[in-house]
């Protein structure tokens, strides 16, 4: 069975706890590393191991927000191929398009129900990121 290392960054401790509970209920072997600030995530990415299979990134954080973090990851020669899933409360078309233009691989509006959170995380780890190309029609998770 494959191991998946997921990095998740969110400044809301409740959201981190809920995400962690969701990951714990997924049968795949997932190693979750959480960060409460964008800069802490960047420090982890730029100083492996481990290297994440996928990064879940909140947008609205103090200090370096998700847009800033995404831009820095995409500017890095060593880390620009790491899949980044925006995991945000926003479902605004302009924000979604900005994320896609900045190089995000996928966009998930934070679900309310635990079963939908689990479904979204499972879906993201099942994507073959080496073959997936984000387009306007497949960029946003539809539960």
C-alpha cells in the first residue's frame, strides 16, 4: 500500500483539527503534516524530507497568505512540481481563476459535512498528478 504525505496549512486550528480527523478516517496510509502559517509550510517544503505528495493550502491567512505561498512554490526550481490543492472557504469565480493562473493544480471549497471533507481528500490523493492538467472544466472539485 502506498504512503501519501500530505502537507496542510491553515491558520484556523478548528479547520486543522477537522481535516486531521477526516484524514484519520481514510483507509489509505496518509502521513499528515499541518502548519498554521504559510511561512512554516514554505520552510518545510524548502527543507525536505519529507516531500509532500500533495499540499492542501488555505488562502486566507495572516502573514504569507495562500496566494503568496503558491507563488513562492511555483517560482522554486526544486519544488514547482509539487501539486498544490487550494482548500478554501471561497467559491468566488475570480479567486478560483486567480489560483489557476498562479499555478494551483486543483481547487476545493471547504465542505461542511465530514463525509464530504473525506470524499474531497480521497479524491485529491487519487489524482495522478503527473498526468493531470488543470483546465477550466476540471479545476474545481465537485462533490
